[in-house]
C-alpha cells in the first residue's frame, strides 16, 4: 500500500486524517518531513517519503486556508 497522488476527482488519495496528522507532527512536534515519513511507515504501514508528506501538508493547508 502506498500514499500520495491524486484521485480521479483531484482530491488527495491519502485522506484528510493523514494530512492533518502530518501537519500536527510538523507544527506541534517540530518533526522533519523525513521523521514524519518514517512515522507514517511505522505507525500506519504506508510506503511514504518526505515528498509525499510535504504534499499532504500542502493539501491540508489549502483545505484549511479560510479557517
């Protein structure tokens, strides 16, 4: 199983919860993208790298920009 990419409707395939989890780890825990990617692999069991984590953070930022 892997993470990343876009679904047919242009939405993130990794899901809102994973996007938010990545943001939490980046902001609240001050983890690097590499540390977050390793955590995703260890905790969730998804193949992940720092590029995909950065994409998840950007997706969450776009989703919550107005709040």
